C-alpha cells in the first residue's frame, strides 16, 4: 500500500514538472514604411482576432476619420480617433515612416504627427500593431510599447485601459459628427472624475 502511494505521488510530481504549452498572443506587425489610403474601398489594419481595426472610416459626405473601431459588428462603433476635429479628404494617408513616426498626411498637403515618441538612447520604433485589446501601439524590437493609443483617449475607455491624471474624454458633437461636443469628463489631480458641461456652445 505504501509503495502504491509513493508511486502515485512520484507520478503526480512528474506531471507537475512537465512543461505545458501556453498559447501565445499573435501580433500582426505593421512594418516601417507601411501606409493606408483614405478611400471608399480602403482596407484597415486589423487586430489578430479581427475584433478591432485601425484605419480610415468615411463620415457621411464630410470626409474620413482616422480611427479605431469594433470591426465585428455592423455599426463599426468608433472607440478612438485621431482627427475628429479635422476630417481628412479622400486620398489622404496615414504612414508609419522610416523614423517610426505615425504621420497623417492630408490630401491638401497638411501633415500631422500623431505619435509623440522620440528616439532616445538608441531605442527606436521597430513596428506597429493593432492589438485585440483595442490598443494601437508602436513598439521597439523588444516589443516594448513606446507609444499607444490607450494613452491618448478620445471619447471611450476600453477594458484594461486606464485614465491618467489630467486626461479628458470629449463626447462627440452628435452621433454623426465626431468633433468635440459640450460634455467633457476629466480625471482631476485630486483623483476625482468630474463632468464638465460647456454652457456656451454653437
């Protein structure tokens, strides 16, 4: 009986010591010099599961918004945007340039730098990725995030995303106009979350 018990314990210990494979998250890395063009049939950069997408979405006849949205639902609900107050014309592009900067190039010639990361001590952006969390990131070769959309919230906070002190969420002007509306939600330095309503509003 004692022998059987020892044998069973040894077998259990062996099982515990065996390595078990763990599923690794897959990233669809976006290489430097990659770009997207604003247009009726433009394809976005999707997350591995296809849950989220980053790209241009047409807003009525007003132009294109560079955004992140839920891509598996018919409404394509936007959760982050880069140019809500200045829509892009058809033919505009967003580019991850050779310096690792995310740049929005308007067809009119205007250029806007979206990422604020600057190379320091040889650390440079190696690629971008749209993650299944809804976070669009610029990362170095060691997969450390150097810039991420989660740090630049617009009107939505997603699960796992945090709101830092001083951050402000702006409600859209209307359901079809994503420019900043009259309602603002701000995390104050004392830790309070305060809703501000702009009294004079066009």
